[in-house]
C-alpha cells in the first residue's frame, strides 16, 4: 500500500504529538506522586527552634572577639534543625536568618511564642548565650524551665546531661521560674526549655563556641537529648 508523502508527514506529526502527550502525562503523575508523599509525610513530632535575638538585636556581645550572640545561636539552631529533620521531626524556626519582623523586644517575645503555638509544636527550645560583664570568670551552661516535676524539667535535664558530657565548660545546672520568669517559657503551650550555652563574656566559653566543629557538638548533644526525651516519653 502506497502512502503519499503528505500522509506520511501527517502520521509522523501525530505520532510525535502522542509521544509528547504521553511524556507530559508521565511527568504529571510523577510530580503528583512526589507532592502527595511530601505532603503526607508522617512526622514523629513537631519542634519549634528559637534562635534568640536577630536583626537589629545582637543579644549579648563580646567586642574583644567581635562576636554577637545572635550569630552563634542561629548557626547552632540551624544545625540542630537539620539533625532533627533527618530523624523525621518536623522543624519550625522562629527565624532562619539574621532578620526578624518585630520592632521591639516585647513584640519579639510575643512573636516567637505565637509561632510555636500556631504550629502546634510539641517542643519549644530557645537557644541563647549568657553574659556577665562584671566578671569574665563566670562560665557555664544553664538550662531553664518553669517548674520542677514537669515535662519541661525532664527535657531540660536531658539537655543538661548531654551538654555536660561534652565537658567544655562548667555545668551550672537547671534554672526555674523561681529564679527568673521568662516570657517565652510562660507563653508557649509546648514542652518548653531555654538553653544558655555558656557565657560570651568568658574567654574559654566563647573561644569554644566560635569554632564550628564545637557548635556541631552542641547541636548534636541537644538533638540527642531531645530524641532521648521523646523516646522515653513514648517508650
């Protein structure tokens, strides 16, 4: 059977159109499947990580070392989040860069608590570095929670122990609302702790925290503490 050149060209174009349509259909199916898997991912729990300060608010500073609290805690917070994401934890940040939308400290504290509460976080952890300008001798970690014999205290104890295992500074133990009332702990619905990783005013503490490999150690220790807490609470 002879087919005219015009018909051959028509059949060829039709074949290309069908092949193109098939490729588009396959792409749509793959994309839809990927989106479904991504959206339906089962997280074991949600954590809100709060890197203290940011933007116009540097937090504590050490002029001799030319370092600000806001930069160190952001780096550790992001490292912590990446570790937890790999363990199927949903991670929410109050900030992911050196910017904040709030105009003053009150708005900042309210905004951080609101982010945690709106995300229905199971755990809220605020990361800070302490300061005591009157003496460079004061050093060490402090883990804050509100009350004794609570979920908050259990998590705080886990973090305190894991950071202590690094042995980079003094373990100053746990602190409670009876020592000082902290807004973000009072106003978040999640199990909440605030971590002070050392003193920016102490040379040993700040020199340790300025090294990236040591910030990795801190992030890993906190992540291990959080996962240990979750495991124990959920058998």
